């Protein structure tokens, strides 16, 4: 059994197709089929179910893929540790949610990082916290920002920060009616898995109201545009909103839903790249210097 065989097994599981796996790895399909059959013979077990729709791992195949992923990750990290120079360089992939990517701290951190470490090739991947969580566990990303609570047993928290959450409404909303009209309110939300969406739902249900009237969007710009237009309300963190935007009004929410914690995390490993360490330091510095806030405290009703 070679590392190449393990990469083939994992790629087939991820792609659900030998043809797609062959294309991704740059192999001829017959070559992959032959190597899988050889590996199954060597191990004495069937690794994949094959049908017209593609392939799926057997119970033993799933077990092999789990170990294979860990072995591949350790091998890649070993090579990276041995080859890494004494200064931050090479590639670095970071997953981020839009509510953090739009903040002054994040932009400032990127600017400082680029100036200080021009030898690092940075790739940013925008996604939801649940998507980022899976990608960092699978080794697809070097580090990610996660908002909310997750199982961090396999992750290392490089930096942690807390933000206040506000209720946002269109600028024409009347303060005396904003809370009393919740039964007829539409809510603009991010996809399932967003902690702000969960807090929004829990808040309404705690007050005996339904959370059925929702408009799901995938970008922060669309969400804010809907709020400005009076289409619906939303919950957002303080730093994601421009305080100079007179078309949006902000209100404090109940104490139990008022704060969310976000973290910059990476996989637990004996090897932590200098590029990731440098990025984490740049972001932490931007946050500690107050760059994370948009100036003065948001004027909540």
C-alpha cells in the first residue's frame, strides 16, 4: 500500500466516481480501476460498491478513507515542515464568513499581512461556518473563521473574539412598533447553519412566535439591501454594518442573544506553518488595536 493508493481511495470517495477521480488526479480511468482492485485483493475486502450511478465506499472503505485522510495529512505536513524556510512563505488558504470578511479588522489585517509577508500566496474562500468547519477538518483549508459553537477537539484556536448582535430594520421603521410587529415581520437570513439565523429563530420561538416568514440570501450585500428596502428585518453583528447608513436602524436584542463568539482556527498538528501564525498575529493585532470596530459604538435604540 502506497501513499498514491490512499490518495486515490480518498479522491474516489470525495468525487463519488472513478471517472471524475481519474480526471482530478490526472490518471487514466482504467489505471485507477486496476489499482483499486489490486488494493482490494491485497486487503482481502471490498472497498467500493459499484453501480450505474457511480461508486460509494463500503463499511471497510469508509474506515480506510478515514485512516487514509489522516495519513495523507500527516505526510503532507511532514513534507511542509521539513521544506519550510525560516520566514513565512508559500501558500495559505483561509476560509471566512462574509460578516467577518467585510469588517475593518479583516481588511486591515489583509493589508498588513500583504505588506509584511509578500512571499505568501494567500487564497480566501468565502463560505458559511459549517462549510468552513468541514473544510478545515478535511484539510482543504489551512485555517478558517468560525462563528458559533463547534467541536474544537481536533482544532487549535489561534484567536477568539466576541461581537455584539443587533436587530436591524429599514430606516423608516417606527421604534414603538418594531418589536410589536414581529408577528407580521419577514426575516432576511443566511443559509442553515448560520448562528445568527439560529439566534433569530430561538428568540422568536422563546416569545411564542413562528419563524416561518424568512427570505434566505447568500450574500451580505443582498441582506442589507433587503433591510434598506423594508423587505424584512435581520440580526447582524455590529462590525458588519456601516454606521453612516441612514437607511438602517439598529436595536439591542435580549441579553441571551446579544453576543456571538468567533474564532480563527486551524487543525491540531505538531506543525503550524509560519504563514498561518503570521496571519493570525496580523488579525489579532488589528482587533486589539480597535480596528475591528467601525469607530464609535453603534447607536442602538
